[in-house]
């Protein structure tokens, strides 16, 4: 159904209708559209534009339509331009001309942005809780492997030994920041654009702040032009989803690497692996690779939207219809990816013997020699020289630096007494790093307790928001 036409001698050309049509994708907004319409009708009742009898009739018909849509009994058709016109068609089919009364005092410009905000709140909460499940999976793994010793890398070269739990726990921190960003997003965008009308506000809807509260917002827009132009909340959401994608990609990269024959650290569960159509022996880490691959489209969706927004004149322009598909794609991509990745992480097992065997390889204990000398008062630049010399001697002998004998160490520098043995092992090196945030087993245990508290806190916040949202959506 078209929502305009009076001033046109003819309807749009078929090609124009096809170009204009957004209902095939914006139908995802339908339940939010109905809820916003209900709040709007309540506003029209308060302002006296609709009497309370008609208002009740429209609201109960909107509720009926909502149930029919959920039950698959009502949907859009080939004539509908967008979700808003489809809903109005449904109302008019049931109520006759009274169905058209709902359009008073609002425009699709403020309606679409309000619907879209509600869609995003709903879905970003769902994504936040899935990210929380991934945090929990990493916390559990980190605890399980907190005493496992592994080589730590910089430049993908052996650097210093670490607790493998420390290696795993780092992902929880990144993912908790994602949830924090979601919480920030919810707070910053907690205002309703409804009441902005086409761009100038409405003479028929005097109290949009009351409607805002009905829709679960704690505030209302303060500039109607900004309200219909603003897509910052969309760009920010796409940024948050892109950063989540980048985090999942880096997790995917790590699990791909760790499960390679060369590393041989990770055994990804069969349920989270795939085979090859030609090589019967193959077990491929496709979930991890898809996590890495999908980040590309998430970033692309953010970039695409920013380019759409750049240079737009203020208030509504039809270009803004292009804001939805990238969001639907990013949301749906993560809703598919996250459960698979959570399952993969939670069920992966690690070969701790293999990682421990190479923890001190590549002279990764050389820093311990320099630190030992620094503790004995040697200026670090000089200590670094001496430790480097030890590496050279070891290399000449074809052994690792920690395999030098006491005599060989003494010969390199008399300060290198046998006391150094306490730190010249992977376990010793790890134990010596006992500050907050460092890799000693005790530090990692404290870190995991902290992560568990943060996880609880962030999930409690999302649950509170989710309950309020579900209640608000109930008509
Ligand atoms: N389908 C449109 C969109 O998604 C709805 C708003 C249309 N507004 C207008 N003035 N043509 O942006």
C-alpha cells in the first residue's frame, strides 16, 4: 500500500516501485513498528486527536495484528513499499478509514528511526549476552589451564614463558570491553526520536516525553531535525559489532594456528570441525576460519554506512533507507557465528605436555638472566649485554641458554651465581612475575576471580535491560 499519491497524476513506474521498496528487508522491524504505533496512539488520545474509544479500538487491532504476524497469518505483499505501509494496510483492512487515523502527528521519518532503535536495543542485548557466554567459556578454560606452562610469543617468535591460562584469559578482557561498549551505547542512545515528525515536531502530539517513557526510553530528543537525521547510534552499533568481529577473528586465527600439526597444541572437538571432500584424513578448523573471515563483512558494513552518511544534508534523505541492511547483516552474522564459536572454545582441549616441552625453547629465558643481574644492581643495558653473550655462547654450543652449566654462566659473568637457577626455568620465570596482571599462577588465579566478578556484573546489567525491554514490548 502506498502512503502518498494525492498530488500525483500517476503511480510510480514499476522500476521506481522496485527501487523504492524496502519491505523485503525492513519487515524485520514490524513488531517494533506496531509497538511504536501503540505508544503513538496513546499520545494522540492524550492530545484529543483520537477519542479514547477509537484509541482502544486501534490499539487492540494493533495487538491483534501483532499476534497474526507472529503466527504467520499476516505479512507484507507485493504492493507494500515498506514495513510502515504494510502495517497501515493491515490496520485499514480491519478498521476501515479509522486505521488511517494513526498517521496523524508522526511521519515515517521519526517512526523508522524509533523502530530501528528498538530493533538495535533488542539485538545488541542478545549479542551482549552471547558475548558474555564466550567470556564464561574462556574463563573456564583459563582456570583449567592456569598451571599449564607455554611459550609466550611476540612477533610470533618465542619471547617468554607464560601460564597458558593467562594466554586464554586475555580474550575475556577484550570481550568484556565489548559488553562495556554495549552498556555505554545503551546509555548514550537512551532517548526517543518519536515526536520529531517529518523534521519540525508535531502540532498534534504535544508530549513526546510521555511516549518516550512508554517505549522504555528515559529521555526524549531535544531537536527534531537532529532526531530524524541522527544515525550515530547505528554507526556506533556497527562499530561495536565490528570490534566484536575483530576479537572473534583473532580468536579464530589463534585456534587455527594452535590446531595446526606444526603447533599441535589444540584439539578442536569433532562437532566443531569439518572434513574435506577429497582428503579423508582432514579435520579442518572451519569455525575458527569463518570467525576470521566474517570480520571482513562486519567492518565492510560499518564502512559502508559511514560513507552513506558522509555529506548528507540534515533531516531525512532517502539515502537513510540504506542504513538497515548493513545492520541486519552484521547482527545476523554474529547471531550465527557466536553460538558456534562458543561451542568450539568450550570443547577444545589442549596438549599441555607439548606446550610445556617448548616453553623455554628459543632462549626464551634470556630475559631472566638480564633481570637477575638488574636485581643485583647491574644497569639494565649492561645486564642485557651479558645475557646476550650467554645466548651467543649457548648458540655456539647448540644448546638453550638455560642449559648452560653453572661454570659456563660464571665464565660469562661472575655475578651469574647458581642462585640464578631459581628463575632460570619456565616455572621459575613464571613464578617471578607475581604482580597484578602478570603471568604467575597466583596472579592468574586472582585475575580469573576478577574476570568472574566482571562477567557477573556485566550480565546482570544486560538482564535488567532485557527484562525491561521485554515488558515494554508486551502490548
Ligand atoms: N523506508 C524508509 C526508510 O527506511 C522509511 C522512511 C521513508 N520516509 C520518507 N520520507 N520517504 O528510510
